[in-house]
C-alpha cells in the first residue's frame, strides 16, 4: 500500500490519531473497570471517524479519481469488464 499513498493525507492521519487516543482511553478505563470512562473513550473513537470524514469532505483527503478498484489486485479474480486483453 505504500506505493499508492494509501492513508497519507491530513484527514487520515488526524482521524486515526484521534481514534487511537480514544482506544487508549477506553482500554485504560476497561482495565480499571469503569464503564463510564470506557464509553467516553468509545465516543472519542467515533469523533475521530467523524472528524476524518469531515476533513476528507473539505478536500484534505485523497481525491476521488485516485481511488482504484482493489478487486484487480486479488489473485484468482476475473479481470474487470472494462479491461482489454
């Protein structure tokens, strides 16, 4: 995936960083057996996803024309209908 710039955008980095912090919060509170803190961490995870989506919609994500059909990368799958032999 490194060759396709997968996830190398400000929207992706910001969303994943916030979600990771939320998972750390939720994990810490789960160990401490505090359900309220756990759910607060899960809310932070959801907020990370929303912020990443909003930033992508604002143009800080990968442009739509750079997205590829990943089914052509799977072994044993047929070529797409538009491919010419």
